[in-house]
C-alpha cells in the first residue's frame, strides 16, 4: 500500500485518521507541524507523539512557525485592523498546513497526506478535484477547506468523512488512544481565550489606528457616541457596544478610513447580494452564471443563490444573489458555493461593501 503522512494535531480526530489508515493497510507516518513555541502547542505535540506510539507508527515534527506567522498571523492582524472579520483557518489550511504537509510528505517519501477533517475528497466528472460535505452535517468542515488547490487535493486523504464524532471517539477508545475523550478546541489556535483585541495589541504594540477611539454613527452619518477602537467590533455584533440607544443596536459596517462604527437595527443587517474577491475555483474549471447553494459563514446553512462574475481584471469578483436575504455578511469572512451534491464549486472572501 502507498505511504501516507498523517497530520496529527494532538486531538482525537487526527489520531483516529492515522489509526484507520493503518488498519486499511497504508504505510502510515505521523507528522505534526509546530506553528509556535507556546506551552500549549508543546502539549499538543506530546499528545500526538503518544498517539503515534499507541498506533505503532513513526512520528516526526516539522517546524513551520515562521511561515505560520508570516502567512497566517500577520494577515489576520492586518485584516482585523482594517475593520474586517478574517477567518485565519481558511488561509492556514492552504498556505501552511497543506503546503507544509506536502513538503513533509516529499521529504519522507510519502505518496499522500491525510488529515482528520470531516469531509470527503473526490474527483468530479469534469476532472476537477473537490471536497464534499461530511455524512455528519454537524461536523462538516468543507467550508474551511474551499481554498485548497487541485494539486493539494489530488494528494489528500480524509478518512473521517463518513463518521460522526461519537463514532470517532468510540474508535479511539477501542484502539486505546490516550486522547479518546480529549475536548475539542473551540478557539483560534494562536489567540488565547478568544481575546482578539488583546492578542493584536501585543502583536503590533498599538502601532495601528484600530485602537484609536472614534465615533459610533447611524446609517445617515449622525454621531451617536464614542467607540473604543474598531478592533473591538465586528459586523453583526450587539453585545459589548457600551452604548444605549433605546432599541437593540447592531454593528452594520466598520469604516476604517473615517474610524467609524456604523450602527443600525437588525433589519439593516440583511442583504440578498454578496460580492467575493480572492476567488478559488475548486470544482469549476470556468464560471458562467449558474444556480447553487452558498454559505456566508461556517455555521450558516447553505442557501439557494445565483452565482455570476460581475467584474474581472487580473482576478475575478463573484456575485452571489440569494433567493432569500442572508444576515450579517461580514467583510473578511468567506462565502463558499456548493452544488446540489454538497461538493464545493468555488468560494472567496466577502468584499468590504458586501454588507451594504
């Protein structure tokens, strides 16, 4: 059987992925990408190594902390300081995890890489590679994978696409894996306690205007009060605004140039039209107008829409026209387009004006 390098994060999903592939006869080697020198990351490496020993497979650690800081953390900070709501996991998957895992596979002489993501990898009738939604909809992770390249997908195995989390934990327990009951991570790996503002302050030493106090304004530009710096807000936010208007107020838009946070009512957050830049065509070789379903955030249920290109210079901009309005399309987040079978066709970063 071919050799496969399995990305092991120290959690139960990747450990079971490695175990299942070995059971299927693959020549398996465990690989962990060290993205930081933090104590938490070192503990995860210890857990991954313990799982590799339990499975009786060789194990290697590859350091990519510099790449991670340059390609993931720095753009995350820049995006947040621009008043956007970035999703660093989407960027990390293509530019760090897969890129570095394939490098590790080449070094180790492996034919494939594998991960513990809940998704299926398949080749469509048009010859393109794509990811299809997991059998367990509650765990599906295709939204986070839409930026993967054709070359990356062609060398990727995802053995957990047909399992539920409960089934994975049961397999881990039966196999004697020490992480069988380890809790799932619920936060961005490099942001302790989900304190984005605190992390960014430490990262850039308060050198950006995103920490400067400015004005809350309404949709007509009327000043309503003072905000604490745009870094503290995101589109759709209601709690923690620190302002009383006599009605439930939400962040509708963030204007970095004017240092303003625009507030409105819930109805002001809804839109039928969303534009996306930095588009990755996964299941599509070319794009013409077509019907599909799309998600504008990880937990959003894919909704019916019409997809088209509205402008194309060096890079295409896609337009999603939803049949029913969607709520809080936050600039910086991703919109991912699916066919009727749950296969990812394309996706991109929601543009700054998409929530207007």
